[in-house]
């Protein structure tokens, strides 16, 4: 697998893409159910393709499954298919966007989602990728080479701050898996009481996993 030369997305543009995706999918006001997280991520993927100005005769390809379950998910798939060729298969992660039709593939971005807040009980002071489903999903994301990695999750409010700290520690722990100007963004959504102003976006860049100042998704 070889890498693309590319410009970084940046946390401001990422936030703009995510806000637009949430608005387009219809969760901007009321928040997420578990079933909403993956299709919102699919719409986010489409917005990122637009923001990165990925154009050309050959559309980028995206491996993504589970977008045929209901009309809302089918709508998200149609939205994404305007910008990418969707392959209904899982390639290591929930969303894997790449160029090329054969080896060596060129990754553009990857996304991993965890929508079940039932895993909140595993968020403890001793949580790690060995015993916490959230951190296991993030671990997988950090192992797959990609210039842009995105982690989205729903968590109970009383565990959200702790999970954000654990996410930051895990990204730092695997900083050697980041090269050049690789970016990682993480957003932990509240699974119940929806307060937009409390949603933070965390970001890290490059082989030192340099932290970006966490940004409120909504001011």
C-alpha cells in the first residue's frame, strides 16, 4: 500500500463537514440514536470528499456495509454514491476510502464508529483496548495506514470525559503509526441528554501526535 501526497484537512474544515453532515442527515437538533451514527458518518465521508476536492474520471472507492436497512440509511448511501463508488463490503474498518482499482491502493481516509452506549460500563480508569469496546475500535483505526482517521462514538454522559481522556492517551500511545501530516479526529457524542455546546472535537497530527486545541463543534 502506498500513500498519497495530500493536504491536511484541518480541524476547522472537519468540524464544518461534520456539522453539515449532521444537518443533512437530520440529527443536528435531536441527537443520535445508535442506528444514526454510521449513516451520518457516510454523509460525513461525502462532505470530506467535497472538502478535499477529490475529483477526476475515476471516483474514489469506499468500502461500507449496513446501509440498506431502512430508508434513512439508503438515503445516506445515495448521497455518498454521488461522490464515490460504494462497495458493500467491510475492509478492516467501518469506512475505508481509497483510490486505485488494484494493488497498491492509496488510502484517502478511514472511519470507525461505535454507536452502542451499552459499552459505557467498560469505560473505567483501567480501560484499554483489551477490555473496552470503544478503545478496541480506536485501536483498529490506528493500525490501518491512512492520512486521515476519524473515530465517532456515542457514550453515556457520565463517562464521556473519561473516554475522551482515554482516547487521547491511546492516540499518543500509537503515535508511531502516524507519519508525515497524518490526522486523527475523535468525537464522543452524548447518547442521551443532547446539548450541542458540550460536543468537543479532539484532533492530533503527525508522528508526535501533536494535539490540536479541542474545539467545540457548536459554539
